C-alpha cells in the first residue's frame, strides 16, 4: 500500500523490505493493473478501486524471506512461470492485499 504523501517508487522499495526482507533497486515501471476486477467494498460500504503499479527490480541486498504477516511465500520465477502466477493472481484477486502481493512477486527479479 502507498502511504499518504509517499511516491510509488518509495512505496515499492519499502514494501519489498518490509514484506520480503530485501533492499531493491527499481529498474523500470512495468505496468499498472486496475479496472473492474480490482474493485472491493470496504466494511463501511464504500466502493474502492485498488490499483497496483508493478516495477522491475533487482535485489541490492538482503535474503528474500516472507514476513508471515502480509507475505506467506517468496520465490523466483521465469517469465513463463510468472505468466502463470499472474493468471492465478488475476483469478483470485479479492482485496488490495492480494493485488499488493502480486505486484511484489511480479516485480522482483534475481540479481545477475
């Protein structure tokens, strides 16, 4: 989630550290995901549209480990495998957290 007054790039770096234990260097903005499948209803009845901004990144330091709070697994995926992960995430998107998790998993790549 992007905090108030936080720019998306800073949020991506913070979330990678908080949820996967890695410091990342962002290399490109890959895509923005949103639309009808990203709409949720808050407990107060308000409709919210969640938008994920997906970045390409390399791990600058740290060893990827899930925080076991918002992230249950961290893994490396080939581009073909990432298409499958993205497809599964698209079909099961039910909350902002699932979108956030997809952005994190989809955007971090192994350092060369």
